[in-house]
C-alpha cells in the first residue's frame, strides 16, 4: 500500500485527537495524566509548537496546535512514542497504549481555531465529568493554566486566539471569568445549535471556510501523480469521502464547462442527454461512485447511472470530439 500523502507547512494549525487502545482508560491511573501533560509540554518546547488548547480525558486527548515549522508528524511521533515508553516502563507493560495513528484535522487560523479551543475546553462538561459552573476545577486542561497568571503558565501555551475570538477579552482574572461565562453559554445551547457550532470540529478532515479547504485540497492533490488518490493526515474514512466528493465536484464543473452544460439548469428527466454525457465523462476520468452521481445529477437510483452510461457508449457518444475535449479537462 502506498504511503499516505501528508500536508505539513510552516504555520499550519491542527486539531489532534487520539484514544487509548480499545478505548482503555489510559489517563485514569495515578500520575498518568500528569506525565502525559509533562511530555506534551516537552514536545511543545522541543518542536517549537504553539499550543492553543488541550485537554486530557480518561481515555483520550485533544490538542489545538500550531506548527511554526512543518513538523507535526515528527512531534507527534516523539510525543506518543516517548510517553508510551514511559507509561509501559512505569506500569511494567508492553504494547501500544494508543489505538493507533492519531487523527489530525487541518484548522483555519482565527475563528475556526478558537472554536476548536472552545470545543476542547468543554470536553469535561460533554463527558459529564463535572458541570460547566465547575469547569475551572478540571485540572488536565489548558483552561486550568489560562486561569493562572501569565507568568505562571507553561511556555508555548498561548491564549491570544482564544481571547481575540471571544470578544477581545483581556488576559486578566476578569477576562478569564468572562471567558468561563461564555463557555457556559455555549454549553447551554440547545442540541441542534451545539451540533451546528461544534459538530464538525472533530470529524472530517478540515475545519474552516470553503476557501481554506479548497486551498488545502489543491496542495494535497498536487503532491500526487496521475490518478494516485490522496489521503489526508490522520484522517478517517468519512474524511476521505468528504474530500473525494469535493474533488469530484470540481471535476464535474470542469466537465460541464467543456460540454457547455449549466449545472444549475439541468433537465428534470433522469436520463436527459446532458446528465448522461456528464456522468459518462466522470465515470471515464475519475473514481466517482454511482451513488454520488445519482444524487448530484438527480439520475434516480445508483444502478440507473450504469445503465444510462452503458447505452450512451453503445450509441457511440464517447467517441465524439466534444467528449474527448471534456475528458482532457477532467483527467488528472
């Protein structure tokens, strides 16, 4: 299997997540969370990271981290490997403490990064470890350190983004009390509103605007050759599907332009010629699924796409000059 393509660059921000193997309670024992926090802060210093937020729960951790140098992979390898060796040595165990490779979502700096930090700080509340009014009591979180005076905080832990994107709060006791009140408001939002605000912050492959994601996709696909599929740093299956769908949409638009078809004015008929021509180009030049085409072009059930495209090819539709021109626009 080819090595996963990675995108790391100076100034990149990530939401990093990992869990205990078989969801075991890694950090519940004496000294476990404390030693992981110490190891994390060592990694921040060693690799020059800017840590915007973190939380260490019983069986998983979250980080909102910025990498002034493109070194997330190296830093996470050191962090997880070093802590695992210490953990196993202390417990007299062997094997992998973590469930596997960490997950890392790309995060757009600014507002999106602050939303991830809020999500991280509210983890103990969502897990019902304690109520929001006692959130400041949770020890294994960046919020615990933010509540202290700036000089007492660990090096590399930065509060500027959280403050700026929470209404320009000051780095004072009063400012952090206001931030706690703000988190309380977020925690009390109804379920639908919370899902809108936080639902995508730990799923998918990137957090941010459409323009931010488009730029990342361009960088990622540019690292491959031919029809090589890209995979995202630490992403899961759902993230790959989301990213592939975005690429298919871009290529569909290129095909539509080449064929002179307006996607916003497609005929209602499922087997309309324009729909079938587009589907045939996409099936020839990409790895698009019938399900995606059927839904995007409103062609009925996925099996119908195969039948329509097959008839189109039997009639010689794929041998025309216009079809070849459209293929040239869509091929990678």
